[in-house]
C-alpha cells in the first residue's frame, strides 16, 4: 500500500530549515518539538503556500516554529515520504541564524545542539538523513567562519 501511495500523483510541497549557528567556533543546529507529539524532535518545516518560493516558506516556518530568523545559505537536501494526505516532498534549506524574533506563534520547545546530537535526537529517518548529508557543508561553514557553506 505504501508503494502505491508513494507513487501516485504530484507530491505536496513542504519546505524546512536546518538553522545553523557557531558556538565557540563549533556548529550547532536548531531542532524543535513536533506540534502534536511533544516528545518528538523535528526540523522546522511546513507546507509551501500558493505563490510562495520554497526558500521563503522555509524562513517563514523557522520563524513560526522556532522563533528565529536567518539567511538562506542554500538547498540542504530533499526528503519524500507517503502520508494519509498523499506523497510529501520537503525541500530543506541550510539557514544561517541571525537572531531571535518575536512572532513565533507556536509554543514549541527548541534546542540548539551539535549536529551529531541532533541526528541522534531527531525522530524521523528522513530528517536524520538530510542532516547527515548536509553535515559536510555545515562543517565547511564552521571552518571558514564565513557566510558561505558551499
């Protein structure tokens, strides 16, 4: 059944953010608790609205779910999986943290942690894989100490 759902139609587009900051020259990423199941840790993400660019949606979701703003450094990776709604495709963007903001209207717990800890804490394999795959860019970002991750 999963294969038939997975193969049907155009995917529903979501966008998410892998927010990174340097703490004593070591990279940390931001994870948040899931909206409904508060014991699950996830990367901030949500549906791309009509007419919205995926990168803009990622910044919006990071602001709404984690209460931070940032600057998109580039595409981090993509995850696809089946749900009851249909096939979901999430384009994750690597985002450089700039500051906290007011306006995160979702009451979620957030945590900054080293990439390895975040990978261990994330509930879903698809998010773990994207974070693992982009880890080399995060390491380069930290080593260069610049605003470039690619």
